[in-house]
């Protein structure tokens, strides 16, 4: 068991890994992100399934097939590793994410 204090990126970084573990064929990453209003993360996929919790702020997540969701403070989203998506930051936001992939 391990307890780690949640922290956020500093300076010009937008992403910080808080926990990175690999056990029994599964890699788990947990990290935090800080995005400024108006910032856009372009269309992309990841090599892992993602669960994201919006700690504060407001985001719009759009998939390549035009599925669009607005996330508000306290919302969770699950994204399959194959979903092509982009994120638009509607308000300054703090995010906690979890990535899961087979190794």
C-alpha cells in the first residue's frame, strides 16, 4: 500500500505523473493536468484506456465521429484507447487521469 499526495504540474508543464505502476500484465498510470481556458488538445488516441476526473473547470471532449460531451467539475469520463478525441478547455481546469494498458 502506498499513499501519495496529489500534486499538479508547475511552471510551463501541463502534465505530471503521480503514480506509475506495472503489475501482473497491467500498467497503470495516474497523473494530473492543468489546462488554461482556450487551450486545445488536438485529435489523438492513446495506447491505454483512460478514465479522467475533472477536479475543477469545464471541458468539451469531441470524438472524431462527432460525439461531443461537456464535462463540468466533478464529472468522470471513460475513453477507449481507440477513440480519436480532442479536448477544448472552456474554463481553467484541473484534471486527474488514470491510464490502464496490458503489458
